[in-house]
C-alpha cells in the first residue's frame, strides 16, 4: 500500500454514498443551465423537445441571438441599470453595515442591546409587509423612476449588520487601545484596524448583496415604470410573459444573459462565500 493511500484511508460504503449523492445533486443543479446553453447555441427553429441533445450544435447561431438581444431590445440599457444598481447598493450596504457593526460590537452605549434587538427583528419581517410604506415614502420624496429610488431603500441591511457584528466582536480590544494611544481617532480606528481584520466578511457580504440585488424583481418593478429604468429582471420577465411572441431560443438567450453575472461571481468567489458564512457562525 502506498503512502498516499494510507493517508487517505480505506474507501468505505459511506464515502461512496456521499460522493454519489454529491455528484447527483451537482448534475441536477447544473443540467438546467447546460440545457439552456444548448438551446441558445443551436440553429433557430430546431424542435428542442422532439430532438433533445446534450451539446451545442451551432456557435454562430448563438452569437447571432445574443447580438440580436443586445441590439434590437432594451437589454443593454437594462444591463447598465442593473450593474449600476448593484454596485451602488454594494457600496452603501458595506459602508452603513460596517459603521453600525463597528459601534455595536466594540463600544458600549445606552440602549445598545435594545437597538440591536430591534434591528434583528427586521430579519423576521417579510419584505412584502414593508413594500407599501416604502413605496409611499419614496413617492413623496419624488424618487419614482430614479436610481436613488432603486438603491436607497435597500441600503440598511439587517443581515449585513448581523454578519459583520460577529466578525468585529473578535477584534482584539488591545489593538483598539494601542491605536488610540498612538493618536488614532474614532474613524481612523474603524478604517485602519476594524475593516482590514474583517475583509473576508466584507467580500462575502458584497458578493451576497450583488446576487440578491441582481435577482431583485419586485422592488424595481414597483419603483421603475419607465422603460429606461427597467432592470434585467424586468426585461427577462417581459420575455417570459405568456403574451410574449418570442421564440423559445430567444427567451432562453435572454435568461442565459441574465444568469451569467451571478454565476461568474459565485464561481469566482464561492470559497469566500462559504468561509464567510461559516466564520460568521463561529465568531463572537
């Protein structure tokens, strides 16, 4: 028996079952995306249901469909709106959540526990309950069909605050005292001490915020009634509408283009997501 086999240990039935289950779940999760990719990169008019296949048949036809979606519809403008919406939301959520977590986790002040408890209660309130009052407030501010109307209501993230508090509670108090003795101010301690130690959590929160914002359909649908403010989710919803006259391959192309950004983010930063969520549950 080789040294590598001895280190890995014997292959048990439980190990085989675990790997079999993992592979089966991976196939079930990936197959719809792969099927959508095959439909897009096929000749227009091919009967997919009558002629099922597991590989693309025409790369040029798929490129033509993507070019058509971007040039003949409002998809490109919706892409710009969605990316801007997601990036502004990420910056705002990271700034507000990190500032609040810095105060809640590292400093004591009157009413701290009560205020933090109220914020945590927001995690149990369904989003549908707050849509009407949020819309009325946004409307009175004159923010309908504007970028600030899209972004501002989603900047206060109770989940982001909870996640960052778990990390910042582990910041050594000695480092804060040392920085204060060196003449660092309150904001300097936050910027130069707390944030660098929570970079992993910040990256995780940024990725999760992007995925949530990119897939947000209800709020952009309510706040943006003009076509120039449509997000990718709204445009894809129009393609998927029962009254739409688009062919199946065109609808699949629109859905594939909408799925690419979150898929890329997840594939690139999946380790950060898992590490950040795991560490947020063990710190504190």
